C-alpha cells in the first residue's frame, strides 16, 4: 500500500483505481484530490487507524470480475444477471447450474465462495430460492463475507459497513428489476471508513 504525507490531484489521478492508500499521521488531502479519489473509488487509510494488513481485507472497490451461480430455482434470474453484468463490461464466470434437475444450494454457494476466496474473481453472486441458505453456506469458506439482500439499502450497507464480497439473492423474493438494482448498488459501493475496515480483522480472527 502506497503511503503519502500529502495527496494532490496529480497523485490521485495515477493511483490504481479501487486500491486503498495510506495517509501519514497528520497528512493532508487536497480538495481536488479528494474528489478524484472518490470518483476512482480509492479508500484512504489514515496511519494509526487501520493497518495496511487490515485495509487489504476490504473488498475491491472497482469490481471488474464476478463469479455467479445458482441452484435450479435461480436459473432464469442468474441468466438475466449474467447478461446485465456483461452489459456493464464486467468479466463474468458463470458457474451454472442449468437444467431442471434439483441442485443443492451449498454446492453452488461453495463454488462461488472458493473462487472469490482464491482471488480469481473480485466478487461473487449466488442465487437460490430465498438466498438465506446460500449465504450461510458461503460464509463457511474462510475469507468470505456473504450477505443476503432484498433491498438496495441492505446491499449498500453490506459493502460499506461489512465489506461483503459475496451477495446472495432469493429468486422467489426479488424481481429481475429489483435484482439488477440491488446488484448495481452492491457492486458500486465502496468500503472506505477505517473503523469499518478494522472490524474485518476481527471477523477474520473469528475464522481461526
């Protein structure tokens, strides 16, 4: 993580999009630089408030790749979302399932969670009937923070406050339009506050 005593607009424009930076204790960010950092979804970690190790736990702000899967109840919604995500220019790993045969949600949830945990995708989406079981299953994989969302507000809070890196949806609970809105909000919400990022380390410690 790059460390700065002062961040100017010129600095902000060349920083990698979505990657956090550290500001030294007593450091300063110019107003124009702050606007550019916000636009580029770059989080500032202030020295002494959250370690670089903790900041690395925050989900990627600039999501470029998504792994998605569903059980048999979520096939139609998954296909809708795959087209939606690709239409936004994202790389999508569609892990199925397809066909009318019953599929157990823990299997598809684990498939997505493992891809995200290994860093092969920036974020994951799992769809089953209600989204609850998939969230429970995905959260058994170390490094995963999965949340089931039925509203844009929950989606936003799950990223901004809790650093969720997997989103689960209930095909029987949300319409295609609602799902698209939830996904768009979730993908474009960054986790920036050092106090929230520090808490991710405590979640990680619970896994061990």
